[in-house]
C-alpha cells in the first residue's frame, strides 16, 4: 500500500518514515495525525503548511486526522479564535469529521497523571519565583542547580498540588515541576514546569480550574490519549522531543513518534502570532483579516483561493531545514489557479472620457465577450457600447513616448470586443489638462476584427460611460519594505511599507460587476485579479480588492536565484 501511495505523491523524509512503519507493522498499520492550534490568534499561511502536511499524510495513507485546540492558557485564548480556526480550516477544504477535541477535555486526566508523577517521585511543587527559576536553570554553557524544594516530601507536594488546584494560592506563587536533570545539556530537561497557577476563567471550563498545564506536559498526553501515530510539528520543537518522550515513557503510556519539519518563513512579512497581534492591537492594520496580513482570513478577503494555497504548500514541499520562501511563489500559485477559474471583466481604474464623434447619438449596442478563454463552459456575456466611453488615463499620450503603441493623436487602436478607433483631437481645461479624447470609429471592425487584415499594435479595455458602475478599488503591496523585518535593527514595525495599501476612488466598471458576490473570482482585463471586499462592500458602495496583478515576477526571481548560484560556483572554482 505504501508503494502505491508514493506513486501518487512525491516522497519526503516524513513519508519515508511512515512507509517504513507500515512495512514493519508498527502502530497496527495505522496512520493518525492531528493539527493542534492554540486559540490565541488567527491562523496564518505557515499554519496552512502544517495543516496540509498533517491532513495530506492522513488522507493519502487512508488514515485519520484530528483537529485539537491546545487551550491551556485562559489569559490569551478566546472563543472567537476557536471559531476563526474552524472557519479557516474548512475553507482550506479539510474535514476532520467528528474528531474535534480540546486540551481542556483532558484536564482531569492530565491532573491525575501529574499526581501519579508526584507519587513516582518524578515531580514536586516548587515555590521559587519566576526569575529565580530562570536563574537556577543555568545557561547553555553552565549547568543548572537544584531548587531548594526539589527534595520536598512526596506527601507535601501532593497536598500543595491539591491546594493549588483548589485555588488556595495566588498566581505565580507555586508551580509543579518535573524532576529530571538540572545538568542536562538540553535546557528543556532541567526540571521543566508542568503546571502554573492561573486564577482566570477559562473560555470553556469557567472557574473550574485554577492550575493549567504547560504545553510540553499537555501536548504529548493529548497525542497519547487520541492514539496519534505520528506527531508532526515544526523544527522549533525538535529540542522538546526528549521531554515529550520522557513524560510518556515515565508514565508508561502509549507514545506516538514526534517528527519535526521546517516551518514556513515568507519574506516581506512576519509569521509570529505575537507580532501579528501587535500589528492588530496597535491599529497598524485594520484587523486579523486585513488583506495585507499573512493570515488565512486576510488572504481569503484578498481573494486567494484555497486551491492555490494548497498548491503553494505542495510546491514548497517538506524539508528538514528552515529557509525563507519568496512571496512571489505564493502569488504565482494564486495566479496559476485564478487564470483557470476567474471570470474576465473590464474595469477602468483611472478613467478618462472618450467620445466617438461619428458614432450615432443615443445609440447603444451589446457586444459578445468571452467570460474565460481558459474555460469554454464559462460561455459569453454581452457588454454595452455607446458613444461615450472610459479608458485608462495612462493608455493615452498626446505626445507619445518611444514604443508607445496605445492611443495618441492619429493612431488607430482596437477596443477589446468592440471596434477600431482613431484619436482625432482632445479637449483641455484651463490648466491644460486633457479632459476628453475625441475619436472616430470604423463601423466595419465590429468585434475588434478587420476584413482587410490591417495590423493593430494595441488593444485597450474600456467601459461604456452611460452604463458603467462606480466602485472603490484597493490595491495591496508588501506589508514590509525589507525581506526579513525581524532581522533588521530596531523594531520590526519600523520597516512597514507606507504604500502597502492604495485606495482608488471612482473607478468605472462593466455593469455586470455590480452583481458580483463575495467569493467570486474576477480578472479585470489587463489589470489583475480582484474580489469584492467581504467587509466593506455593499450595494450602495462597491469595493473591490486586488488579489494579485497579472504580471508574474516569479520567473524573474528564479532566474535571479540561478544567476546568483552560478556566480557562487564560479567564485568557488576560482578559490580552488
């Protein structure tokens, strides 16, 4: 079975481990994974990678996949984050069926096992303050030293732990610690904290609990309780694996295998929930779903499709080393998918009026236009044409620059799906600004085609002024001006891009765009891919967000990377 699966999907080190496990009969030939988010913020594109890996592995091996909320910190967690996480994972297209769990479901069992650990002489109640615990822990070059409470009698620790649970002590006054090895080279093994006192109501359990488990204690137990076979997580947990194993082995319970993979780092943004929350809390963005944010809700609002995000995650693959991924690859994946599914429409963002002088007054006609050249089943639509039109201001030059083939006096161009027109004159205001472009059209070129075969070097998009609908368009750029703002001096917020959002008012759109719904993917011809804004758009005030421009710079990125590699090779040869 494993070989059949490997034929469908590219292999990686995780799949090789699972293939070996299946061949050896480990775990009774089961594959069971999970995604365990903490509900203290919104999911971002990095989480999407983890979700795709965990769910994809389970699906490809005919296994099971759990969604589990690691809700062990009532101070930072809220129900709204639980709801947003569920919405985002469903939007990505993943289904955990009836296997939705919470760490808080297991609080009683975790507590009982903590008591057992104390009885085994492997845990104790410590009364050192937080800064004292850090001091006693030592450093990477110096061993730690034992807490003065480390050899406290078992019965005393049991009594104090019971009182901690009952809420008899103040926050931070006591903790439960594992008794492992204060001289270990792995700092995580130096008597880690299992429970701390938090007298704060929990979003699910209310005032029931006054102590809450730390991640390292809770995580392995949750995996064990649920029968997870392969606990897939990012590389920052690699040094936590010995502790994961120690807890489960010491208690003598089932132990899954923890496997770490490289997390996703995307340039020109930040991928830390804490940093993203800072942007939200300080009103540097409009919210977690701001289309400039790398959150799944932000990407959805911007118009990224779930299929494109899954495709992106598949392209970057599964690695053992962290690296920076260029955001251009993400945009390429979005563009690749939207090119196939997006309906084509015409919109003019910076309009200037064109009057067709020889077109009959008060006449209008409806011209057929293709909805999507990549999909014949999308059919056609009719777009209105009349005497007065709008085109893009930058599509006209009174004195054309070199190699400018668009509209200028005396030049003939094609209007998409319509006619050939030639500029004859312009109107200007008192300041010399062009207000109207006058043209004549060739009635024999209906549909944008000529029987005489004359060559036209430029085709422009347009909308009928009489029929156009007004809208606001928001264009987005990188959130930061540098590739890795966290690696720069000063605060990462110092490198925010002041031009990351451009709002364009009074854009003129093809009339059928007035009926666009949230979730419809649209290509504004020659301009990019757009969606209706899910929050601010209404029938009275249309707002469109640009997802990505039409221009693809990923090929340029790849070309530059190859060039840099060649230079590096040449340098290495010279040295040798």
